[in-house]
C-alpha cells in the first residue's frame, strides 16, 4: 500500500477566504506524486473543497491578541490524541504561500529529522526558521506548546513571535535547502527603483514562495502592495506578478488531469 503524503494548513478568522485553502490544495495535489492526505484546521469550513479533510482549529490558552496570531500554530505540536488522531510526519504550509515546484522531496529530505523548516530570509544565518513552510512529526515536541502556555509572559518577553520561540526552544532543527523556499519580498521583488518597471521574478529553483505580511498573493498578482503610510508607498511598489496566477491555474489543471 502506497503511503500518503500528508499536508496540513490552518485557517482561522476572516483574512483569507476559502479559495486560499482550495488553491493550496490544488497546488499541493498538482506538485505531489501519489496519494495525498490534505487537512485543514479551521473555524469555518464553508466553501472548502470537499476533498479537503477539515477539523476544528484548536485554540491556544494564551492572552489575546496573541491567541489569534501565529502563536496558534503551536497547536500542531500537541500530542496525537489532542490533534484529532493525526500521526507521522506532516508538511505544514501557510495559506499565503505559492507552490511553484515539486514537493515530493519535502517528505524525503533528512527523514530522521522531526522538524525541518524554511530559512527566515529576514534574518539569514541566525538559525531562525520561517514557519510558513515546515515539516513536523506529531508528538515529537509537545513541550513547545505546554511550556508556552505555562509561562506565556516569560516566553513573550524573550521571543516576540512564534517562529523565533520555536527555533530557539526546539531540541532539534534542520533547514530546507536555501534554494527551495523563498520570500517574495526578499528574493522576488526587484530592488528600488527597478521594481517600477520590472515585474517580480520567480527564481528557477523556487519550490515554495512565502508571502508573510503584505502583499498577499492575490494582491501581488495584481501589482498591488497595500500601504497606508504615504512615505512607504514610495518604495512599496510592485508590478503584477503573473506567475502567481499561473501557479494557481497549473495546480487546478494538474488536479483535474490526475483525479
């Protein structure tokens, strides 16, 4: 029996519509060979593709607004019985990533590692991961969740976001090859002022492009970089990145032809 590739995402709140989960599912399906188990932890399953396996998005017992931010991802480190019986290794993808290359290697790269993560390109070489893309083994690092909840005030003083906390606290960490996972604003957007006439590029080696903060993928595809600060608008300018739509469309095409 062929082993399923296991991919998981989380959707809570209203920032991202159901279409973002569906695009992610389609891109993953189109870039993975063999059977796929795709799970979404969500507080609102309406509009999600019926092939997406949905479970309630667990809440985290820390003060708001932190409980509604990236810290909620720490629920992925809960033991299996608190994570809907999920077991084994899972590839986590943020909703605001665009899959542009094959994903099979993400499941076989350094198979003995229980946590593999994307390099944080805003702090390169400092041993900090970007939790837009990571593989984790269910139940291997439950202390990340329990220790955070037990002393969130202390955790918050030492680590102002969940990815720094995870990177500093976890007992074993590995990173994907640098060429695989990129940040849109770091490796794709041309420098100023070239970005005024040259569109964002997609490096040939990229397999996943992450879009933390602003713009979101649909905004970048349209050539919009929302910004309220009039001074920052001078350099927060991009031309349309049509390859984002192409990645979404390619995922849909692959899903239809392989179904």
